[in-house]
C-alpha cells in the first residue's frame, strides 16, 4: 500500500512538472499572438496612410504605424525569461 502512495506521489510530481512546462509554452504562444496583433495594427496604419492626401496626416499615420511596430519589438516574444 505504501508503494502505491509512493508511485502516486511520483506521478503527481511528474504531472505538476509537465503542467508547468505546458503553461510556459502557452504563455509563449500568447506572446506570439500579441506580436501578430501589433504587426497587423502597424500594417493597418501604414496602409491607411496611403489613402490620405494631406501630407501631415500621412506622416502621422506612418508615425503611428512605426510606433506600434517598435512597441512590438519591445515584447518578449522569444521567451528569454525561461529557466532553461
């Protein structure tokens, strides 16, 4: 009976470790999703800038697109904070 408890404890520890690993992978996937949203928004601003005929509005839209793109670069997409 004690052997069963030891085996259960070992399996529980293994399950906790695998769950923690899965959470890290899930967090990294969320970061990639956020990066793709930033990229889409920056491309939207760059594309909409071409529709305006006033140069100041074009520059403002391009600046907004660049701001969002550079903000995306600040995201930790690669997951460098992993403990491996």
